[in-house]
């Protein structure tokens, strides 16, 4: 086998043969890149990786990229814990010590179908100077591509969740019938006709374990007895102390069928009677210890997007405890933290995230949704032209079908020469070939449906601003950067959006200690004054610029941002 400049041991012989046929991308290129390939189901074949590799190689060759590393996760799902994707984590770790400029994926959903995981992994890569590129989705560094990427990732997650719902629905229907829905089969049972039945070869082991423990035997003694007798667990391994923890708590042994929130008594045959089971539970309760409390995970939604207006440095998420042990979460200026001369005040996490999220929600009008949807469709159509032969093949197919129609019409009129008939046969063969080629091309095309995009984006308008996941999606979708200045009476905030048609907006919020201390998003009077560089200053009350707390939402409702082409129009109702 030919010697290559990089390690290809993660690939199969069939996959390596692509480089044997054309090793260009391993030796040539202006920029170094890594490939990340993944397929998500054990039901898929390695051909899926072959196809991804072929398209990624073509993309690299067209852009003059040199492949210096390849990472493959086989039979893993992007919806599960990203930390379990071994080679993805290896790739992220390696990016800190390698000179890659890009990680190439076949599609963004191969990288992650979860917006949170995607953002975290991309952030780690960005810290190492590495960006993720899609080989089949035409995305650039433009603001439009940023928001399109967000839409594509969001839709991938949406459809993944939708599929998950359908699968879950099917699982629940099976569960209601007390059918086995996969997963671990407890010792003492086997599956017949989709249902759990008692396995006579192993059920006695379970009965013996319960009896011995109820009569005072220790778990350690039971473990030694079982291993000496040659007994095996359901996984065909020797017993250890942890083997009995799940066994003694398993209500299936008294005939109770459980699946998530579905509990059906006498749904399966019992191995242990309830009296013996309760005796074991009472003994377990006496020796039970309370589980340790885990640390809460804090997600800073403006990480990488929030900047200090005084020095230009990033504002990073931090936490600290007060005198009474209360934990506070906030953003602090990187320069100030290192005592390099900036005096920017820290910003409470919930406070600033709430302001940015509300501003973004006000931005998401029907006009903007239509603009994003139209942009995505235009981009999709352009991708068909740039990345596939479908338009050319479709045009050829149209000409062939037109010729077939003409010949058929001639035949119907009695003109049926041998030459004409041979030509008809030839055209029918061409038609079949063209349809086959179009179908083959369409396998690698991500077709975007405008109604789906509009529906997905429209859900934001009805989201709960108090929900952190919703705020994260909203900020990721629309907000490019946020810059904050301290002012004597509050803050000046400049927000740049992902779409170039949405002009950068500057507004002020008045300082309100009560609002800043709030855990939610009740900002009180901090919202009453808005400054826009094109429209001047608007006050709800000309005398003092204040707005009664019961009218703060009124102001929001009377200010509307609409988008027409590349212009941002801010309008105020007559009441304001």
C-alpha cells in the first residue's frame, strides 16, 4: 500500500483507495485543514463515510486546501452527549497544537445537531484559531452566511427533535402494550414476541440474591458466593458489589412494567414476590446514603459577543460568592480583570442578556422573517448551480422529453419510420439515464423549504423570554456583537446584527439597581429611553425621561422595527 504523508488508519481500505487514485489534496494546497466525518447509526454502512470523504476532498481541491488530519466517528449520534464522540474531542484537543486553519465537515449536521453543543465546540475551535466549514453548504464569512448557518443548524436540530418525537411516540405505543422497547434486559428475563418473559436458566439467580440479602447476608458475601458458583450477570460478566444495586431496586422483578412515566403493575411476569421485595427495600433504606449535590452549570449566552466600549476588550463570564454565600454571575472586562487600566463596571449576567434578548426579539418582524427565508432559498438555488449538475441535467431532460413528445405526435399521425422508432428508443434511454443522474445528485442536496424556514423562525415570536434556551437561540440567530459603555446614569449599548440589512443600533438604558439585581427580566425604568442615531431621542415623559413601571411594556409595544431590503426602519406609534 502506498505511503501517505498523514495517518489514515481511521479509514477503511475502500476509503483510502480514494487517495490512492488521487492523492492531490494530501500534498498540495495553500491552507492546511482537518476533516471531521461522522455517521449516526449502526444501521448505516461505511459507504456513508466514503461519500462524505469524496465530497470533502472535492471541496478541498476546489479551494486549494491541503488535508493534514482526518477524524472519524462511526455509528455515533449528534443528539447524544457530545463528550462521548471520542474523535471529535480528540480533534478539538489537537487543534490547540496544530496549524490548521479550518475543519471541513460534509454538512453542519454532521458536526452537531444541537445548537448548544455546536456553539461550545466551535467556540473551543475559535479559541485555537480554527473555523468549521461545510463542504456542501455554500457558506462564507459574510453576515448573511452567519445567519444562514444559524438557520441551517437550527433546522437540523428542529428536524432531529421532530424525528425523535416520532420515535418516542412509537416507543410509548409499544410501552403501553408492555412490549420491550430495547435497552438492557434484566437478569432473569428474556424477550419473546416483543415481550419480557421469565428465563428459567437465570431467574433462580435473582431469587437467590433477594433471599440471601433479606436474610442478612452482605452484598460482598453474596458476590463471592455467586462468582464461586460460576454465576454470570446479564452482560455475561462476573458479579461485583455494584451489580446488586440496580437489581435490588428493580421493580420489574415484582411484575411492574416501567418506561419513563408509564408504570403498569402486573405488566410482566414477576420473579420476586412483593413481600420479599419490600424486606429488601427496608434493609437498603437503613444503609442508604444521600447522593452528593452536583455543581450547577452556567451558560453565558453572550460569550464571544460582548465587548467593553471603553477599551474594546471582550467581556467574559465569571462567578463569585458574596459575604453570605450567594453566588453571582456576571461579565467582566478582560483588560480590567488584569488591572491594565480599564475601569468598566461588571454587568450582571441575567440583566444584560435580558436586554439583548428583548432587543433581538423586537427585531424579529414578519418582514425580517420573510427576508431570511428568501435569502435562504436564493442561497439554496445558487448552491444547486455552483455545487451540482442538476440545472444542466434538468435542462437536458427537458429537451429530451420535448423530443419524445414530438416523435410520439408524429407516430400518432402515421409517420413511423424505422429511423424515427430507433430515435425514440434512444431518447427513452437518455431520459432514463438523465433521471438516474439527477437522482444521484439529489442525494447530496439539502433542499430548503421556504414554509419550513418561515415556520421555524416564527416560533421565536411566541417564545418565552424567561427561558434560557430560547434566549440562547434568539441571540445566536440575530446578534453579532454587543458593545457596552458605562455612563453616569446607566449604560450605552451598541448592537450589531448578523444581517447587513439590519443596521447597527445604539440605545441607552437608565441605571436601575433594583432591575440589575433582579433574577429575571423586569428592567423597570431602564427601558424607558431609547436612542437611535437616525431618529434622535424618544422620551415617554418629556419632563424627566421616566416611565411608570406599569407602562414599561407599553413603550415596547409602541416601538416597531421593520426591514425593507437593506434599510432598517424604526417607527413609533402616535401615542409615543
